[in-house]
């Protein structure tokens, strides 16, 4: 198939592009700059110029493809509500083009807020959260109602691997370096789930090739890793003390990231693995941290 991929030159997107090409698909990648275009050409993909706010470029890209993977998102937390709206409009725009064609459309979401405090499973649909305005899945559901073959892939809070420069682990590493300690909140028993980016890329391809409309898949290779364990691994690599921060002091220590540092979000992918025969095989999060990919300067 010829697949239109948004976010094609991002950390996850580059892995998706390579996974698709290695398995016989053609890729039409969205590129907003000459550097991004060259990156796609080097990878063996075709270039489609535009960006997520250029709705005409999204329409023409989707129209030229046999399926779409929407992996793009503007990671600007200073205008989060605005970029969430851009994401919603992008999904709606692509969905309009695909309506009635039976071409697959994969959108990207996350596991973190599906079921905070208890194990998240693929059958849970989280309620609308005004404090978290990203509505990728709701937009995908609206598109599915138009007859589009949509599916959502919920990424783990930590999608890890070589060249991860802007994910949650680099944020924790940078805070640890700045503060001189690797910290967790309270007892640090809140849990994250995690996935290697190459395992995530495989899941995107499998979902594209085999999805049932309206399904959710969990890109979670590891169900639950305590934040205390993560902080300990980072502290060991940086040779820094590992300390507990009180909930009251968390905002001062972690800044805007304090909410994610405190969230408890274990997630299962058993159903996903059974449905798509997905078997994560790459490094665990702790292995990547212990191998120094986040702390070597």
C-alpha cells in the first residue's frame, strides 16, 4: 500500500516509516522543511510538502494514499489547547477525504489518562477531561461514524530508544542534572508503562494492515514500572543522589512536569498482543537507561 504518514520525521514517525518500507509499503511522508524532506528521501520515502495546520496539504496527501497513519502532533505545551485543536482538525480533515473508501486510518493517542490509578485496558474509553483537551480518539470516533476504518494506537508515556531527545525520560534526566538529585514524589510507587519505539512502529504497521474499525490498541510493552525505579536508574547513571520529594514540593522541583511525575498509569497490552500477534522484542526502558543512551553527553 501507499501510506500517507504525518509526523514522518519525528522520533516515532521515522521508525514507522522504516517499518513500512521494510515490509513492502510505499510511504508518502509529510514534510514542512527542506531538512525533513531530505530525511524522508534518504529513508526511501516520497515527500509531501505541508504541515498539520495546512489542511489542503492534508487533504491532498490523504487523497493520494491507500491509507493514513497520523503520528504527527505539535509538542508545544505552552499552547497546548491550541495544538490539541490543530490535531482534532487534522483528523477531521483526513477523515473527510477517506469517508466511504474503506481505506485504513490510524490515529495516535496515549495510555496515561485512560484509567489513572488502575490498570488501563483497550476496552476502556476515558471520559472527556477538560484539563487535558487532546481529543484524538473522540475525533477518530466521529470520523468512524462517517464510515472510515479508523483505529487508535495509545502510546506509552515513555516511548524510548536511541535518539529520544524530547520524551519524558530526557525531561527527567535534565531535571536531575539541573537540581543535582534524581527525584520521585512521595514513595515513588506510582507506575508508568513503556514501549521501545521500534516495537511501537511494528504495532502501527500491524494495526494498519489488520485493524477493525473503532478499535484501540495499546503500545505498552511493559505494564508497570515505578517512577522510583526509573529515578534510581537515572541517578545511578548520573552518579547523583536519589531522593523523595514531598507532594507539596513537587511543583517547585519538577515544574510543569510535576503532573506526569506523579501520575499512576499502568496499562495492559494483552488484548493488543493477542489481536495483532504483536510481540515486543526490543530493549526494556531500564535497559536503555542502564546502557547510557540518555545520560552520555
